[in-house]
């Protein structure tokens, strides 16, 4: 087994370039470091997983703008990937009280699931807001896929609503 040393960004760039050919075990410390909120680590993860440049750009635009709302962005973890990171990022309130994520954004296809219920968005009549078919009381019942640049504005509005609920 090979071990790789370097900064989280260097490791992520190496793994992105090498893909599954690297044969490297980055170890739990590197995976944890990559999960931190560094902009370059997030960008590397998104660009490495997105299905297209357009999707990567849109997800990164959302993430850069949502940080201004006082949030932290963290990569999820997975035992199924070589780098130990999942295909989604969690948007969490940066405040003292930390509940679950207020949003999950997919680096692959720009899906966005929010910690909102149908009642939280019943005043909005927008076809870009999709209600999930989940059991009553489920906290993550709203999707807002980032299909175009205009939807990013709506996604930020919805993320603000989710933040208000947990603050």
C-alpha cells in the first residue's frame, strides 16, 4: 500500500489527476482535512466530480455566494470512494448551535436538498421548487436543483430560510 503526504489541496489534485490509478491510501487525516471548508479543497472536489464544467461552475457559484450567509461548507464522507469523500457537500450554520446541514448540494449533478418542509415554501409559487415524496415530519423535504444561473438566486433565498429555522 502506498501513502501520500502533502497538503489536502495537493492530495486532492493528485487524486483528481490520477483517478483510481493512484493506488494511494490517503488516510483518515487527509480525508478529514479535505472535508474542511477550504475553498480550494471544495473547488477540487466539485470540479473532480461534476458531470460538466457548467455544473461545476454553477455549484461553485452557489457555494461561494452561500458562504456570505454565515455558513460552513463540508464534504461528506464515504467508504466507497478512493478519496473517502462523498459526492455531496453539506452547508451548515457556522453559529454556535450546530444542527444538521441546512442544505446538501451534489457535486455531480448540482442537485440541492434543503432542510425545509412544504409549509416553509407554501408562499412561493415557483416550478423550480420541488417537493420530495417523504414521510410527514421529514426535515429535508424540498429540492431546488441548480439547473441554471437564475436558480442560484432562488437557492440562496431558500437556504436563508433554512438557516432561519436552525438559528
